[in-house]
């Protein structure tokens, strides 16, 4: 797998480490940096802990920072969808007995004495806290100060707002970011914010209520004025938006105008320190009032701004702090000069004002159905330079990025603005005989397969692709993953296959599962359970129709392609269709491409087109990496697109090193299937002999 590393020796002797029970001296303790291990998903934490238990450092002082979603044990709050809000309301009101009892256990030695003396997972902490009637969420945070190893989602480290909320300091410490191929996107998002007009209006009303109660009138009045100006600014520009799609319009402000716009809103570099001071003052005053509030019979939510208002102000101030940092060094990263019809776009790198028509809401009135559409106005502060947020990592002792899909490594240095002095691009741990990699450019009847828009829309392409998928499923036992470029393509081809009867034929061979669109966790987990259950019954009864496993239709950049482990029989083949380039019409993609072109020479960036192509190949490599997860595993990678055959230097070189070195190009579909069949037969025989 590919890894990119910058390493600085931490200590000369291991005796300074705290892994032994003797503990460090106070002098040595100051020399030991903490190790922050950032992961992409909660599931990956379990994998890290499992591997840590196998090492001599399994008794390291550690903690795992996670969300209330995975840690809350309060009988009422834990059942809520909005656990964060429920918890905060409880703490601002009557309080939480689980949090109150946590202070007794926030020592590493105490927790180890209660049974967590070796590397533990978050579920282990939750079970312990259920017995001790303590809060896992706050206990895990309390253990952080004494911990040498802190595992957390990597947005906890990259996003300055979360970092501040969790009291995380990365200065002088070691940071490891796993699955770091997404780090550029995460860093850009961390320095960007989106604010709806609705949230601004609610915040203004919230602050007005506090002013009416004579609470910190001077400071709250300053905050109200800023939010009111933002609300007015959106209203004044609603009629100046440029229609782009049937449900979307926007305006973009350029770097040339952005500071002037902020000055008019009372948020310019001269006014910002005073506004930030007012915000800090009301927060400090609220803290001082906490104890007094209960004495007077008032709950805290009547004496301070609501959490949503606090979040909104924090978002605004975070963007401005980046914008005005180092004498406005990053102003140009938050804006871009673009002319359309002799007008400037509205971007604060977009400041962008978006108008989006929400899906119609169907209401029943007087027994008649009426459709109501709602326009949602969003003020977007978009940053195109991931180095803005990542500049905070210059203060770390060491920063280590690991992933199977970092290539090309050079782009990370220019995009993130840091120099990585040590780089490693390694081979896979498996032997060549354990993997079959084929590039295929045609289907069973000889029709060309090139997943570009004009082809994807045709029945000829869809039918040819369906025939290929069916034949692969006839050859490959157990689990097959099929990755499409987008949800739209997935729905288009499977709908066609339903109408032609191909899906029915496929269902006689394998259980069919499709990745659900949207962010509903339960829907996705339900589909995963169906897939796993189908795999458990595979081979149990030769007379059963589903004894040949299951096929999971998924999407590149979706949940299935990111961070999930399909080892052994769960994925004996991966079919990748096309190259999942980002939507070139997407406004952020357009602006990022233009930003790179404009700053290519000055910052040594990739061109906009190079950046665009790399995004597609990284997503493709992630999907291909779901198969073959350990040194004894085996599987087939079926790369379906004629472009890999017509121009190998351009397209095959974008694949991971361990993949591109094993590619077999097949001009004829039948030869590819014969070769695949031979590979599967050999591997199945080898499995039988090893049992």
C-alpha cells in the first residue's frame, strides 16, 4: 500500500515511554509528545485497536474520542435522533447524573484498575460506564490529558471548531492521519462554512430575546447588528442571482470586492476584533452565571444564546480568522475574480449566495393536494486552498499521512502547503498469483464500453454492461462488488436491466443489493446486513438459488467504497465501471479548477485539469481496494472502460502501484472471461487443499 510519511525522531530511548507501569519522571514526561491517530470512520477504530492489542504497546495509556451517537447511555437522550442537542439541553437544565459521576474515573490508572488495562475499543468503555453509571462521552474526553495515544475521527484534528470544542492541541505532538487520500477535501471543508438565511433569522431573534431580558445588552447588540446586516445583505442580493439550473441560482463575489463587502457588513478587518471581543465577553459572562442561574430558579437556556446561535457565530468567526490571518495572507484563497456577462460572481472563495428550491412539500387542505416549493438561501464561504486549514499542522512535531491511494504524492505537498521529507510508495503484501487484474473495453456481443455521458445514456451501452456483469457473476463465487460512477448511473442501468429481464437472471445467481442514496444510517446498515446474511448462507445448501453469494451495486465515493472491509468471501471480485470524475458542472469543482489554474505557477499546484483527473482516479483506487484485505486473501479486479486499453500511459498510470503492475489488457471479452475463469478455478482448488 502507498504511504506518505514525514518522520522526526521523538525520543532517543524507549525508557521515556509510559508503556511500562513505572511511569515517566516529570522531566521525561515533558519530552513525550502525544500521538493523535485520526481515522475516517468509527469502524476503523475497532481495526486499529485490534492491531494495537497484538503489539508490546497494548497497555499504552489511551483514549478514544467519539460522538455522543456512539457513547450516550442516558435512557432518554440515547434514544433521540439529535443526541447532541438533547445532551446540551439536559446539561443546561436539570443536569445529567451520568456526567456528574464521571469525575471520579477520569484517571488512566483508575480506568486500568477497573479492567481496561489493555488497548480498548469504545464499546468496552461504554459497557464499563453502564456498570459504573458514568458518561462514556465525557469520560473519554477526561482521559485525554493523561493519554499517550488518542484515537479520534480525523475531522476532530483538521476542523478548528471541533478541535477547539474538544480542547485538542496538536502543537508539538505527533499526528497520524489514516485514509489520508481524503485529506485535501477535508481541509478545504474545514476552512469553509455554509450559513442559511433561516439560521441567521433565528439567531437574530434569539439574541433579541436576550437583549429584552437586559442580558449583556451592549455586547449582544453588536452581535445582533452583524447578523442583521448579513440577513439584509442576502435580501438585497436575492434579485441579482444568476439562474443556473431549474432549481438553483447563485451569485459569486470576487477577491477584489470581498473585503469591501465584509466591511459594509461590519465584519471587516477593522471591526472584526471588536465583534470577536463581544462574543468572547458574552460567553465568559454566561459561564459565570451558571451557578447563579439555578439559585434564581432560572434554567441556563434563558440566560445565554441557544447552541444553534453559538454555532452560527463560531462558523462566521472561524472563516474570518482564517481570512484575516497573517495580514490577510489567505484573502485570495477565499475569493476569485470571475466575469460572467460583465458581472462578478459572488464567492468568498467564494462567498456564494445560493438559492435552491427544496423538494415540493405536499400538503392537504380542503381535501385538495397542494404542492408548495420553498426557496432556501445559503451564504457559502468556500475555501479552495486546503493549505489554509492545514497550516495549523506546521506546529506538529511530526505529521504522517497513510493511505493506499495517495499517489501522486507531489500533489499533497503543493495542495497542503507542507513539505513531506520522507515518502514511501510500497507494494502490496500479496503474491501475483493471488490477484487477477484485467482491463476490459467491450462486452459479450463486442459493443464498446466507455463510460462517458453520451454512451451511458444509450441502451446499447447499458445492455452490454449488463451482459458483462451477468457473466462475471456466473464465474465468480461468493461476493461481488460492482462500483458505478454515480447514483444516477446506478439507477439508470439497473432500471434498464429490470425492464430487459437481466436483473431476474442475475437474481437466480446472486442476491442483489444496492447501496441506498442519502445519509440515512439505518438504511445503509440494513442493506449491509442483507449482504452479510446472504454471504453466510452461501454454499450451505447446494439446492438453494442464492448459494453463489451476492452482488452489491455501489457508488464510487459512497459508503461502500470508503473504509469498509470486504475480506475473503465477502468480495472475490470488484467490477469498476468507468472513471468517477467529479461533476464538472458543480460550482465548487469549477472554482477549484480555476483556482488551481490561476495559482499553478505561484504555488506549484497541479493544473485544474490534472487536479480534476486525480480526484477520479483516487476514488477509483479506493473502490478497487475493497477487495484483497490481508496477505492470505485473493480476488479479481475487473476494470471496465475502453480508455484503459486505448491510452494505457494516461489511464493505467493513474491506478495504484500494486494494481497497475498486474494489469492484463483484454481486447476481446471472451478471452478475458476465460482467463478469469481459470484464475477462479485455481484459487478455489487452492482453498480446498488448504482446509
